[in-house]
């Protein structure tokens, strides 16, 4: 009996994907866990693994196909026993090679995996699905070779009772509204909407329609941070590390969330979710659209590590090579448009997070001190957008005050 392989949902917002490349062809034998295709989602290119042993009988969707709906059949897989009976010649062992499905001696788990945890030996797709459903892989029994955890092992596992909140049903119901009749008669071209652009449109529309935003802005003096950055970069030059102001903002926001924990929260149908770690999603512009790779545990991460990780994450984001766990999740976001000369802006909250910090460009200003002395200083505007369902104004003000203090007296970022 033939089995079907369908387009999987590889991200919470994925409705369709592009079948970038097949790594197998009709007649090939595959085993559960083998990588058989590359799928382009709205955020990254993912590998698709076979869930069962079998023989590829048909590739229903050709490579390069776009807008393949989640759940659509993309290939058919023949049962290995039936395939052997019906295709004896193709599966017959050659003098030089063992039979296709003949088991080969496998080393013991300890020898093969070197004592690694279940999460390290699970297949990429199994790790991805487990992350989406908040399932601890160490609680899942693997059925793959050498007890490797495959997607089929994760699918039946039960996620925790408190599910991450999503607005998927609402987002998918939201139309993208501009009819052809409304387009002006001026000469124009129309580019097909990418999966990324459709997702951005739906998520940001959902955010503005469903989340009551409250905005707070502070002026932040930057001179002390710039001086510290210069000293640190002089010391880090031999290691090839160059801290950016944005790197230090990431650390400061992580610390501020620890000082104002009432803002490190998420509104969920089950209740108010409070986080004990600051995972900062950092907005990165790519040719396909905006993506937000995550610096996990930013409040404790050394500045040099944040800098190196951001260089790597931003580079791979622009090449569409991020893994899902590197951009899905996050407890708060940071968006910096200062490099474009934007003085101040209000960012839209990235649901289901509770806040996002928007950072503008710095500029030289004159300040009159308490003694009426006039001095020049470097100042930037930072604006926090907060989900007012989950965060009160006073708590939001506490976070902005804490962020300002950390930037203006930045030496504590090194502690």
C-alpha cells in the first residue's frame, strides 16, 4: 500500500511553502529520518525528513514549485515489503553492496552519540516540531536508528498544559485588502507576494487590531556608552570582535527586563505568562522582509558573545539559512533604525510578545545643567511599545527608566 508524504507545517504561521529541491528520485529507497527535500518556509529553508521506510514511487510536486499548501500530497512512498516484491530488480543486491533494507551493524548508543542528550541526537525536523509544541525531547522515546528521535516520535507527544498563545486562526482570517480596482492608473508593476510578505502583513495587522498598544518615549544620553564601547573595542580588536551600539542595547534591554519583570510577560488565554529569562528578538532587514533572530538569555550573555552571535545570525538571516529555534520565540523585541537617520518611531509589537523597544538615531544636543552651564551631549530617543492588556503604564515606565539608567551608566553591563 502506498503512503503519502505531505507538505508539513514548519512554522506556526506557515500556510504554504515552496518545494525548493528534491534530494531523492522515484525508485530510491529511503529510511525513516532520511532527508528527502528542502522546503522554503516564510522564514527559512528547512530540510524535510522521511517519516517511514519505503521506496519513492512518485514525486507528485516537482522541484521549484511555489505556494504548495500545507497538507498537500507532494510524494508517494511504497511500503518496503511491497516494493521488494514488485521491484525485485531495482532492490536486488549488487555484488558490491548489501541489500537496500538490510540492517547494517550499528554501534552502541554510547559509542555513536558520545553521551549526548536526546535533544542533540534528534533529527532536525523532530527538534523543530518539539520546539513549536514546547515538548521536552528528553521525555520522548526515539524509534529511529540507535534510538534517534524522529518526527513520528514527537507528533503524538503531549505538550505542556499551558500552550504558547497564537493568533493563527484570527491571522488567517484577516484579508489583505487592496482590490485591483483601487490601484491607480499610473504606470506600475505588480510583484507576487512572497510567503514572508504575506505573513508579515497578517501578523502586523493582527497585532494592531488585537493588541492595545501603549507608547512611552525617553531621551537617553549616549556619551558614557560610546566611551566605554571605544575602550572595549580597543581591547577586543585582537579577537576580531567589534561591539556595536546595538549589541550594547540588546544587553541593556535584557537587564532592564530583569529589573522590571512585570514587562517580561506575555498575554495568553490561559493567563499571564511571566518569563525568568530575557530572550531578545532583534529586527533584521533581509531581501525577503523583516526577520527577528533571537539572543537567548541576553541579560547574562557577555557583550563580545552578543556581538559575535548577532553577526552570524544577521548574515544567515539574509541568506535565509536560520533554523526555526533561532527566530521563533523571544520574550521581547528590539528594533533599531538609527543607522537610517530615523530620530524616533513607534514599533508594532511582535505577537505574542508583550513589548518592543524602538531605537532612533543619536544626535548632538545642547543641555543646560542645574548650574545653568551649557554642555553638548549625544542623545537618542527610545520608544517602548507595550501590550496594555498585560503591562500597566507604571510598569512600562519602570522598564524605560531602567533601560535609560543602564545606557547612561553602562559599566554595570560588564558585571
